[in-house]
C-alpha cells in the first residue's frame, strides 16, 4: 500500500470517529469541528481563526455559531473593533463587507492584508506602512450604478446584487452614496411605475430599464443621471426627465442603449436628453469633464490624499520627464505637472482620450499628440530612453 493510500485510510478513520462523536452529542460535524477549535484556543478565539483552521466556509461557520449560541453551548461577544451594523441590508447586500467593524479596525485589517501578501505570497521581508485613512467614511461615493428590478409584490426597486448572484437586494438608503442619489432612485422607480415602464429581466431579456447611473462632481456639485435601457428610450421620456431634473437640480440627463444579453452595464450608444451631456469637476486641482464612460475615482477626498502621497514619493525635480501609463483622463500625471519639465500620458480608451484632450486644452501649457498604433510602437523605445528630442520629431 502506498503512503497516499495509507494517509487516505487514516484520514477516513479519523473522519468517521469525529462523525460518530458528533452524532452522540447531537451535533453536526461542522459544530463539533468548531467546538474542538474553540477548546484548543480557549476564550477570545476570533471568527477569522475558525475560518482558517476549520477549513469551513464563512457561511457554514456563521450558521453553526448561531445555532450553538442559541442552544446555550457557547457565548459570543463582540471582538476588538466590532461595531453594530448601521445598515439593515449590510449582510445580504454584496456592496459592503466591513460594516461590522470600526473604520480604524478596517484600516488595520487592510494594512495586515498587504503585509501578509508580501510575507506569505511574495516571501518578501519589507516594511509596509499603515494604510492612509480616507477623510470621509460615509456618503463619499461620487458614482453609483443601481440595477433595476422588481420585488416580490411586483414593484420596481433598485439596490445592489447579493454576493455572487444577480439577485437584487433592495436598498433605500445606502450609507456610501450621497442622500440625493438614494432619494432620486426611489423617485425614479415611482415615475417608472406611474408610466407603465417595466424593469429589465435578465433571464428573459425583456423589460425596459436595466440600470440607473448617477454621478456627481464632488467639488462642483454638478449632477448627472443616465437611464440604461433595453431599447431606444423611455415612454414619456421628456416628461419624466424634466420632472427629475427640476426636483433634483440635475445638470444633465442621458439615455444609454444596451440591448445586448450581457452583464456589462453600459452599451455603446449614449444620447443626451437634457443639459450638456457632461458634468465638470476638479481633482487635485486638475479640471475635468466627464460623462458616463470615463473612469473617475469614486472617492475624490481619498483620491486626493492618494495623489498627494504619490507626488511626495515621486520626488520630481524641475528637469524631470514624467511618463503616466494607463493615464485615463490624466489626473495623476497632471496633478504633478508643476513639479516636472515634461509629461507624457498613454491611454487607449477613446472616451478617456477625449477627456484628456479637453483637459489638455484647458491647461494651455500642454500639447496633445493623437498617434496611431504604429507610431506609438516607434515612440515606446524613445519614451523608455527619455529621448524627448527624438520624440518631438515623430509629431
């Protein structure tokens, strides 16, 4: 008999012994496994320890703990940093996974995640500084994309997908986004129902409205709403949009067409119903203009802290050449423009490129080069070498 067969036989015998012991104590196998681990570690054992050492899923561990506590077998107390959840759907909703701990504990945990990754996965002994906390912990998101569906009573609702599913968990007051976005979502659902407009059904590919997309200029206060629809538009579209614009001081309203059987939220075609079709804002002093396709940091106050730290680490000198790869609308590089002699941003997403062009045009000292792929390939070695004179000759 090989060692692997011997090991499997012994493992099977041990498993049978544990199972028989669990039956005698009227416990499930998972419950006995948890109790054994708790006995080994003693009082103060954390749930995270149970996840690691039992090999059971979080759902199984949580369910078993509740059952054991209800039966009076064990007593659970809040661990360090644990707080009462302030959102009634924080558990089933797939949006927030850390509402049960304080923000200080969250930052400490994230710092430890990074340290573990370097030590355990990378086998590297490096110093990892503490996470920089965000200035705002609630109502900080400047963008939200809410799936639209129906509840058990047939009413139109918005919310977030439950973890690992496309089942919508209705949420009327998400703590992460500004209050006006929650209020607008509720009002939009009411208007859709009043006008006989249906929610999109992913399984049957029927129904009209798929998502509500909202965006806000953090410093400017400008507001954008976009209906993502399975079709060309909305019945009574002009009236619905005019009502929402008036009630919520919207800068612009758009309709995006997505008639594909896909999980991708936005379709390729977007048209403007009211307003300029874009909103304006600034990030780290850089003026920006955006619609729905452009990437933009969803937490501007935290992004400005991040950019300031990146600028500090870069330690640029007046004669330096700065290369901003995958630059999006160019905000990171542009926030450091005053520290260097030249800046080159590289990006392939068309909407982001257009946004970067407009930003460059507003910052008069910048030039924009729109090159085909073949010319970009010739430019890459020059960029790597920092040969700006040769780069200029390619223009």
